[in-house]
């Protein structure tokens, strides 16, 4: 949302970043972990029974998300009784998260058919930018998130039309919802902790720092996350591939992962170094840019990419998500300790270092578990 920093104050951008982080939390809760467990299950299906089983997975996962969303909405209303916050904005943010979560990207990933849904996702994001730029007056946060809600409906409508050819399952929902919730609890824990690590800095600054520091930190974080987001299609495409390879032949998946990690590490360093120089050149004169935050967070991006390779693409894809969750808990504990004590006068610097340090610790733990699983040939 560079439009906000160009045409509105840095304080407004900071408040937007805070509520966007809340939206990500809501979406993570609704997704629960199905986006990985269901993707893995769909990718490992036998082709002869694929259509019938895919229909079951689609119905059960979608229904599970709606049930979780209903509980979350109840929690939001209940919280408004005890805490003073903008309930109207929270509800708008909730529906934006719900619509985004109900888009079954996991299904298209698992079946390795992501071309069309990717186009509609991009179209939805572009419509969000256009609506924000042309039709929002005074940069009201309510209007901004309403436009997000509307843009999220575009890929959702396509998905509904696409899935009309699949059979609607009308029985045995309760038992299967319980089963999917049990299967996804490790991934859910990992996802919540991952979101807390990657967005916890914005939430912390939103609660304990002034809007200007929040805005400057959020601006730098958004730049580096835009670089990180360029790798998302790569990870999205490869996760079902790893899941299928590990399910069919563990050693073949292991060798494929080794080559993938080496190429990812080399290409990431090259790209991020180039991106750092270009971004620093373009944003040096921007009053919202802080090179200290940006430099630390660029290191965080590199470490985060390798964490995805060892944590998601290896541990989760091979069914060892329980080990990944253990590492996430350790990293999150370090993050809390780092931000909980006021080591620096500059809260933004404290949060940036906490984010980078905890991510690096997580990488060391993931590599340790990678070696453990590889040497013991552990496959779930």
C-alpha cells in the first residue's frame, strides 16, 4: 500500500498496517492448517479415485473453515464487551479474512492446477489497488478494508463456478471435521506462531509505540515482504511436488529437496543483494524509509526463505510437522523475550532485531531436525 504513504500520512499507514496484521491473524485462524494438510492429502491421492476423494476433501475442509469462522466471529463480539476497539472495522476485517480463506488455493496446489486461480488472485489484488486509489476518500480504514473484502470475492466466485462439477457431499460431516481438525492441529500451531513471528512486530509497535514509528517500520517491512512475496509462487508450486515425492519414495524426495535447497540459497542471495541495492537507491530520499530497519529485515528475508525450504518444504511435506511446531515454539519464546524487555530506546530497532534473531534460531532448529529425519529416514 505505497499509495497510502504517498498520499496520506505515515501515521495512517501505520494504523493500516496494524489492522492488516490483524486480518492475517484472522485468516490464519480460519485456515487452521488445512492449506497444508489438505494440499498434502490431495497431492498424494491415487489418480483412479481422485475425483470422489477430492470432492470429500473440498466439502469437509470448506465446512470446517466455516465452523471455525463462526467461533471466531463470536469471539470478536464477546471481546468487544471487555475491550474498547473499533468493532465495525474488526467485522469488516473479519469478512475480508473469511473470503480470502474460503478461496481454495490449497485445492489447486494439491492438484497442480494453479494457473487459472492465480490469474484471478492477481486480478483481485489489482482491483483492490484500483479501488483504493480512485474511490477511497480520506483514506478511511473502513473503506480500504471493504475494498479488500470485495477484491477477495473475485477468486472466490471463480472457485464456486469451477467446483460446480464436483459432487456435493451431504453426510458424515461431524466425524470428518473432527478428523481434519486433529490432523491440522500441528500445522495450525506452526502457522499461528509463524504469523506471530512475521507480523508480531507490527502488532507490538501498534500497541506500545507511537503511530510514526509504527508507520516507518511497517513501510520498511512492506518493502522486504514484497521481495519475499516474489518467492511465494515458487513455494506454492513445489509444496505438492514434495508431498507427492515423499509419499511415493522418501529417498527420491530427499535428493530432490537437496538440489532445490542449494539452488534456492544461491539464487536468493544473488537476487536479494541486487534488490537491496536497487531499493536502497530508490527509497533513500523517502522520509518514511529507515535504512537500519531495511538492512536487518533483508537478512530476515533470506533466513525466512531457507526456513521455508527446511520447515515447510521438507518437514511438513514429509509429514514431520510436529518437529516444525517444536522449533516454532522455541523461536517464538525468544521473540517474546526480546520484545518484552526494553533493550533499546528505539522500539522499531528492537522489534527488527527480535524478528531476525528468532528467525535465525528457527533456521538452526529446522536444520537440526532435517538432519535427524534424513539420517533416520523418518517418514510419516
